[in-house]
């Protein structure tokens, strides 16, 4: 375990780091941003994730739908997500080139959509459908994904927005067909 005592980490950035069970004691933390898979976060003795999750659900009600045990809610949530993405893509079409811009070293819109191609293959096709097919080559996984090339990913791929959207539309149709046919028992 690394231990930092009386260190000035102002302006530090941690990306794709495992901070499980990290303890910050006697720290000054103003203007900090935490974004990731955060659970069981205690701030000054108060577990805050219930508050955070409630606020995220208030801001994005679709979150409750896609977590629901009710199949009708999940289907409604999926339709809402597709509608939201269509609106986002339409907004991108109003500013040529914006789809390739990165802000604050985050992925561009095209890269984010490529990551969703990868996520669909990983979580839906492999986990839900049990597929052992290779990943869609244009999919974008984080660099720590082991054996990316052997699993079908092409890190040198540079698809256009239209090419990525075509694949996402195919994937969306695949998920929509599954959601139409799945039973509540299968969903559980």
C-alpha cells in the first residue's frame, strides 16, 4: 500500500485507477470531481451514495426505468434512451466536426459511441445471450482490456460517425427484438 503524508496533490488526475478502500484523512478537498463506479462512499462520517443516487435518478428518471423489475418499465426506458441518443446525434449534426472533438481529455462523441458498440458486445451479447463471437472490430474498449486484438477489436479503426451509427442501429434493433420477446422471468 502506498501512503502519502503531507503531499501536495493539487491538480492531480487519476484515470482508470483502483482506489478501493482508499482512506483520505485530514485532507483538504475543495472543487474535487469524482466520476466512476462509486459505492459505499463515506464523507465526514456520512455514507453519501444514497443521496447521490437519488439525485442522479431525479435528474435522469430513465435510470429508474432501466433498473426496474417490471418489463414494461425496462422497455419504456430503452425507448427513452434511444430517443435521447437520437436527439444527441441530431444536435451533433448542427455543428460539423464536433463529433470528433474531445473535451477535458475525455472521449469524443464518436469514441463514446464506439465504446457503446464494445459495451453492447460485452454486456448484452456475451453476458445476456451467451455469445462467444468476436467483438465488433470498431468497438472501443479501455486500454486495459486484455487481448483486445485477439478478441476482434481493432485499435487502429477510425470509423466515421455514420459507420458507427449504422452498427449502433443494428445493435439497438437486436436489443429491441430481445426486449420484445423476453419474459419477466427471463429478465430476472
